[in-house]
C-alpha cells in the first residue's frame, strides 16, 4: 500500500490541512485590524461554500444538535496551500 507524502499517511495529510486552515484563520483574525495597503478586508472576507443547518436528534435521554458549515477566507486557503506544501516537503 503506497502512502502519500514523505512516508506519511492520509491521516497526517488531513491533520496538516486542518491545522493550516485553522492557523490561517487565526492569522486572518490577527490582521483584521491592519490596513495592509487596502487588501486586508479581501484577505479575511469569508466565502460560504457549504452550509448544513443544525439538525436536532432527540433520544429523550440525550439530545444531539449537529450542523456543519464551511466558510474559508483567502488567508485560510493560503494556510491550507502552505500546509500541503510543507507536508510534501517533510
């Protein structure tokens, strides 16, 4: 069975990509107040891609509320690309 990357599995790739997206989002929040030659608002603007509204599952003993939405910003997408590049280099 062939693994992708430098001997790492697909689980490690997913971990790298999620970490890159989260760190990119955090970086976007940190630079939200800066002007950055007028491009700051475009870097942190969220683009809705996927939105699954919350669904409630009531089992009378336990109640689950599950939902999912994906709203990346340009800086978080850059974080994913950087994480993928780092994953291939390691």
